[in-house]
């Protein structure tokens, strides 16, 4: 892919995926880049890591698009405390 996309377009096309951006613009005061070219994308982190190592560019940004979702059947209990007995 060589089309430069703005952040809203990246969110729409690559929701819940890892993306590697090249030729990107990212204001240091903002949490996300304003635009960039998606070089690599995958919804699987291991696959994404493998892909970004193939012919890596000199400069790129790695970003997860969307809100991370908790896997099914995972229960988080933030009220648990370890008590010494």
C-alpha cells in the first residue's frame, strides 16, 4: 500500500490491527499520528512482528489501532490483594 491516509481513514480500515506507518506525520503532543502510509498491518502481534522485520525501513511508527479488547473467558479482579498469613 502506498496511499497516504489520515488517522480517521487508518482507524476505519485497520480497526483492531497493528500497523507500521512510513512517511508519517506525528505531532509530539498528540497520542496518534495525523497521517501516514501503512506499510505492514496484521491483527496478530506475532505475525506483525515477523512482517516488520522483513526489509525494515529506516524510520517507521508502530501503532495499535482501536481500543484493546480483553480476550473472551478472561476475568480481571482488581480487588484481589495478597495477604500475609
